């Protein structure tokens, strides 16, 4: 049996009583006490997530920018210093190899990739770099990464780094808080929950220090809410309410960005990139399933793989589903034929041999108040 990888916070999770599970080869916390409690803590206050399992790749050198431009669907050339941008890495057929974040940080670029795709993406990049003057370094196992999400996230994150005060959404700051050893610390303001949120990347040795400090009663008193440790379970229900796609569910190598509803992250006018021609060809087709949101009658959630029916005929499949703790209704994302994708369309979902009505609704299901 292959031993699971561990993040720098593994011992801390165990000490907090987390239930650990295998996720992308890592031993990760799925929950501490209750997924619903953790979910609601993020919606009302602040939650702390260990995301050190996600891949962190550094790029530098004279050809780093043109290389990234050639493998990224979004436009890196227009990024301002400190800006963070979401986009896709696609194969030649237009299918999604991964969805990633790119940070423009002098003196390097940083890419955050999904844990399950890190080795695949690394190998693919190495093939494509060839003779280009691009340095690529995998820092995944050198740096920890934690996320703080929720309405109180700014108050909590600034306890670690006051640079958070001036960060705009989808921007990052690079600093060196320990001049003696010149270890970088990166703070960014993005997120995967639908709430305001921050990420902190630092040397592994700071992981338990940060997590322990942020979850003390003193911090809770200062910011007006506890910073609650949250596992993968709450992360999934939160991202589903925000209709954020998850690789391996809504995204894979057979799905293109347009099917996934991510056309806004594809810049056809920026020049060539891997998969561009194929995506443009696929755009002409009317038979490719598209991602939709569903509200399902009753409290039984429609899970991944459940069939969607119209007049008894299969028209699609559920990719993610849950009973929403915030909205108190069953919600799901799915892929259906374009003929059944219009908002308001009524479908049936086959839940273990019994059908429940499902209505196509706009996404996201939940939006925070600005």
C-alpha cells in the first residue's frame, strides 16, 4: 500500500481531532466536528483551511512570460504586478488538463495547480519548455499554504500579515518577513468558497505557528468570531453553493472551457495557445453538453453520476450535489444537452431508482453581500 503524503499541518490536524481521508494522495482532514458547523462558520465568520496539498510551481527566466502565455487560456501579458488570474491549461484537443491560478510576482511567476494534477502538469510543462529559457521549480513540499475564508477573513489574515489590508481582490503581495533567511511569504486575496478570503504561503516551519495562533481565543475576541478549522467536506459544500467547478467533477480532459461555462477565462484575441484551434472548432458544435445548476425537490441530494431525464429519456448527468446548509435546499451541478440547459427547464433526476424533480436555475446558487 502506498503511504499517503502529509502536509506540514498533518500533526496539527490530528491533534484537533480531524477525521483524515485520502485526497489526491495526501492524508487530509475531511472534517473536525461537523461539516455543517464548519460551513456555516465560513458564511458567518472565518474558517481556516489547509491547502498545502495544492501544487505551487515557480517560473522565471526571459521566456517565462511567453511560455505561460502559450499554455494558459487567459492573458498573462496584461497582468499587472501582483495580479492573480484564473484560467485553464488545455490539451491540443481543447480538453482541460487543469484549472490554475497564475500570480505575477517579481522576480518570478507562481502557478497554483490542483494536487491531483501536479505530476501530470509538471511532466507536460517539461515537454513543452524544450529549449526555451524558462526555469521551473516545484515548491509544493517546501512551502505551506493556508486559506482563511469568510466575512471576518481580512481581520484574521492581517494578524499574520498587514499587507492584506491593501490587497484588492485577485491580487497578491510578496514579502520577506525574516531578512536573516530571506524566506518569502506570499499573501493573496482569492478563494474557493464564495466569501472574501486570503491565502498565505510561507516556509513549512511556520505552518503550525500560523494555524495555532489564528485559532486562539485571543484572535477570536479581537476579530469578533472564532477562526474555525475546516476540512474538505465544508470546502466542497461551500464551493458548490458558489457554483465553482472542481477538477475531476465538472472539469476533465474531455470537457472544454466553453462547455464548463468558463468562456470568460479564455482570451481568443491574445494570440495562439495550446488548444485554441480545437476550442474554436468545438464552439461550432451543438451536441456538446454544457454545465448547468439545478435545484432538486426534497432533501435527498443528487450525487455525482446520477442520471438526468426528460420524459424518461437520459439528457445529462450530475457532477456534484449536496443539501445546501446555507440555502436549506438540495442543489447540484450537471452537464446536459444544450436543448435542456435553459433556466427554468424541468427535468427528473434518478436518485437510486426513484425520480425527483429538478429545475435548471442560474448559477451561482449563493452570492455574498458585497
